[in-house]
C-alpha cells in the first residue's frame, strides 16, 4: 500500500481489517496510525470502540478477544498494537490464525519501528494489503515533504526557503512540521513562505548555528567558526549532528569545486546541481577557497571525527581540531 492509497481509504471510509505501519521514521508511523484512529472510530464512541495495547505489556489472548468483539453502537472497532516489534514470540504465534481470517467489523493496526521481518508473524503481516513502510527521509527528499506540509496550512514555500529550512532543521520531521506551522502563522495572510521568514522563525534554534558554522568554515573564517562552535557546544549541541551538517554542506562545496575546475559557469553549476539562486553565489565563493585535495582531506577528517566521537573521544577536541584545520586549509 502507498501513502496515497491510505489517504484515499481515510477519505472514503473504506478501511481494511488489518494494517501494519512500520519503519525508520517514527514520526510518519505515528502520524499515519493517529489518522486511522481518528477516522475509523466515531469520536463519540471511542471509549467503547478504541482499544490500545503495547507489545511488551499485553497477551495475545487480549488482542484476539478484543478484535473478535463486535463494536458497540458503531460500524467498526479499532484495535491498536503499538510497539508490535516487542510482542513475545508466543503472542506472535497466537495471532497468526487471526491474520488469515480477520474480523470484518474490526480494524486491527500494528505499529512498529524495527520489526524482525524474518520472523513468521511479521512475514505474514507484511503480506497484508494494509502494510505501509515509512523509510527515513534523507536530504534529497526533504524539499517535497516541506512543500507538502506548507500546503497543509494553505501556504506555499519558495525553493530557497525550503532548502534553508531543511538545512537548519535537518530530517527531524517533527521539528520541521513545528517550524512550518510557525512560519505559516508568522506570514499571516501572505501566500508564500520565503527564506527571510524561515530565518526569522528558526534563527533562535540550535540548528541555525550549524548553518552558520558551515558558512564560516566555507569562508575559512577561523575566529567566527571557532566562536560559533563554542556556542554550539555550550548549548549542548550533539557532535554527530554537527559533523552531519558539515558533511552535507561540504559535499556540495566539493561538487561545485569539481565543476569549476571543469570550467563550468556558476549559472550552469546551479542548474546541474539544482542549487537555488539565493545560495549559489555564496557557495561558489566558498568552493573557490578550497582545492579538491583540501576537500578530500576534510572529508577524511570528518570520517575520522565521526569514528572518534562514536568511540569515546572528546567531542570538543575533535570538532575544534576539525574547524581549525579546515579553515587553515591544512587538514591532516
């Protein structure tokens, strides 16, 4: 099943007897599950026809008994099993016969983050037509997500605004949705959220300093880069997030540098890499400050920094060394 097919079912009220929502993006799993609960049960009858269980804390008999109980004064009953990946093996075995012959008056929803799809229960569950996997959204998928969320609030967001919001917040979808809602309220009756609106809304968040740090490093402005890093560390920013933001930024700078060396014009670079005109000039300027060899060495340092932080090295020492060497052009 696709998200579009699920949305059609929600709108038409033609619900399936079994759903299985799972994946690496908990925000999307939770939102889809909440939508089913909201649409499949009469709000005035929720106390009678909505039952929620948690995988580690329930027995298969409870789920079966409730799923086979007819709804009270309503068209259907909704039974939700959160954290289904924590269902004990014996419970999974007990539920298998139900999957083969589910009660048509019940909508049984399983939600899980990391189910073991090698187990028989999840193999059978995945065969259900109501199965939907929510994969992690990576950087290249954030733009469409941001645009669709803006439409939910009756707004558009321009390309530069969407790109900046994605960089400043990253792929934390819950935070993205929150910031888009703030931006929609901030612009009032204006139809389009612009880059300056995004700056105004998100400038007080920790993620904004990651944007500044990448920019100052790209400019090889060592004093400002070190000051920004110090502020981030004092605010409790996670080293892994900082390394990820820098890697994302300098991946683009490296590609621009390569195209400049091929004598491509900035305008053509912008078209090929789909860089918004708002950012193009600044990023081309940054790319001109680095050689390909320097960028290669910088990514080697980013990799070693990531390994170091994950194996217990001092985050401050790793990041300060990275910023110093990167800005000095002597990454080692």
